[in-house]
């Protein structure tokens, strides 16, 4: 057989294979989707739906298990109060993970910022308005820490995991150096720093001002992500950075702004932390990295970026708080609380992998 004949047969086989594949695709598109495929597409379209269903199911289970204690208004407000700090940090973590990044320094930044706020307030306790100045400096300081992460990631082209793993150790060490490993009590600070811990009665249930502030921040960030150009750029950067760049999105600038905004949000978490425990201790939030990432992942935000939102993260944070609270009331050992959260994380990531196949 001559070379042209062999080439002609190869081309014919390739055309036949292409036609066969095309026919299979057309047939798959024509057939009605199965129930499982419809569920998959629905969860892909509404990322917050799956954590909402899990939260409702969890509330029902614990309510049946221990209705006398779990459903009490005080217990409901207690759950919200317990997740206030981690829930706030998870807002910043959400916008970072939406860009397919990660921030392992979240806890270190929050604690470092709380220490800086507290020490400035203590040193200037007799100076009028020094508490406001300490708070403002803390917000600027948190943003600066986030900006450091963003600059290292965008300028040096280093992976977010490696950068934030390094800054985790750096911020933690600097925090111990600045604070001298000493705890600053709320009684030695200006009242404005402990303000988030003040109670507020809403519909007969007591919440803290920090809890209300956290919920307001979720509403604001949900609006920003859905209705502003910056929010659309965040999603585009996480979904496909190269396509976003070709569409005119300045990806590096978006990433830089995301990490800076996250640092600013962490400063709110630091403020709420001081209000909650009425102190600033350099050893606080040891599990903040794990818990904030857990809330984001359970909340339906994809670790691969481009899908999710803060509404799901709020559900995720409350799911974690509800699981810990419900198991505590039921008398389970704390080790099983950590076990259950680990199972939830693995299931959430596996579910995310399955849901992502819709877009492939």
C-alpha cells in the first residue's frame, strides 16, 4: 500500500471517530437529564443550597435528640455568638478561595492585629479618642498584613499556600515579640475596643453587637460580590485567570485587592475577638485557619475558585457551630466533635468535585 493510500485511510478513520463522538454527544444532549443530573445542575447553579439543606437537617436531628435544650432561644443566640469571630474571618477567606487561593495566615493576622490594637489603647489609655485611633490603626494594620501576602503572591509569582504558610510563622513570631507573650485585659483598654461584646436584645433574644456586626458584614459582602464590577472580576479571576486577563481584567490587581480586603476583614475579626473574650491574648485562635477554611468549604465555595459565595459560608460557619453545640449538649466527648467536622469537610470537598463535573 502506498503512502498516500495509508494517509487516506488514517484520515477516514479519524473522521469516522470524530463523527461517532459527535453523535454520542448529540445523543447525550438530546436525552432528558436524569434525577441525579438535575440535582447536580441545581447544586452547581445554587452553591448555597447544599449547606442550607445540611443545616436544616442538622437542626431537625438535634431538635429531636434534645428538644428541651437545643431549641431554646438562648442556645440559638449562643451558637451565633460562638461563631462570630470565625464567621467574620471566613468572609475574608471566602473571597480569597473564590480566586482559587488560600490564606493560612488568617489566624495569625487576626491575633496580631488584636494585640496591636490592645497595646496601643493601653499605652494611650488617658489620651482622648485614643481608642478610636487604636481601632483605626488596627484596621490599617490588618489590611497591610493582607497586602504583604498579596504582593508576595502577585509580584514573586509564589503559590498562595507557600506564601501564607511562611507569613503565618512570621506574623505569629512578631506577635509574640511585640506583645511579650502577655495578655492585655479589657479593663485596661478603651471601651470602644470591647464594644462588640456588649449584649443587644433582638426579638426577645440576646445577641452581642459583634454578632450583629458579623451578619451586617455578610450582607454587605454578598451585595459587593453579586452587584459590583469588582465582585464579577473576583469570580472571573478564580474561574479562569487567563480568560479573565484576555477579557481585560487586571488579574494581579484583583488578587492584590482581594488579599488586602481580606486583611481588612480580619481586623474586624480581631475587634470582635477582643469584645468576645474582653482581652487580647497572643495565644488565641489556634484553630482559626482550619475553622475558617472549614466554614468556606462546607458552605459550598469551590477550592478551585470561581464558584460559591458568602451566603453559603455563613451557613457553613453556623453548621460547624451547630455541630459542636449539639454534640456538646448530647454529652459527646470533644474529640468526636472534631471528628464530625473532619467528616463534614471531606464530604463537602467530595461533593464539590462531583458538582464541578457539570461545567466540564
